[in-house]
């Protein structure tokens, strides 16, 4: 008698478990939060672009922009030759970017040389060694 009750209890538990897993696999049968029902997921982030209203790839303040690739190479060679206590100087034709500047990548030559075109009020083409992600 006790064995049959145990068997019956196991069968009931197994049926409940099977019903729960079947409901979990049903499409559209998602669990809802029990607390605040007005919770929602944040919207998807917009695609980064380089249009005027939306800043995509950009140069941060302090990045160096040189007019030619040779000037950028001279700057990189001067940085490599510096000691630990020396301050780097910018070669003629290079300048520091003062504010966030949206750019369009024109050409990449390895990791340290990227040709960019600045977007905005004034459009300039130059070379930088700043990290710009591929997008």
C-alpha cells in the first residue's frame, strides 16, 4: 500500500514537471514580471553614422591630425626617439584637435595611420594615429 502511494506521488510529480516544461517551450508564453507591469526594455540604439545629427566615428580632443602622411611619420618617429622625461613637439603641418570632431575614414595603412576627412563646418583631409574603430 505504501509502495503504491509512493508510485502514485512520483507519477503526479512527473506529470507536473512535464506540463511545466511543455509550457516553457510554447512560443509566446513568456513569463510576465509580478511587480510593476509597466516595465519595458529600453529601445534599440541607433546605428552610428556620420551625418550631421548623429556622431559616428570621431576624433576626441587631443588627437593629432596631420596634413600629410609624411608629417605623421615624422611625428611618430619623434615620439619613438623621445626619452621618458621629454615632451613631444608637433611637426609643422600637424595640430591637436580641440573638440570632438566627426570624421569619415578614407584610407587605413596599418593601425597607426588613418586618412580621415573631417565633417562639419570646415572639411579637412588629413592623417591621424588615433584609434578609429571599423564600422
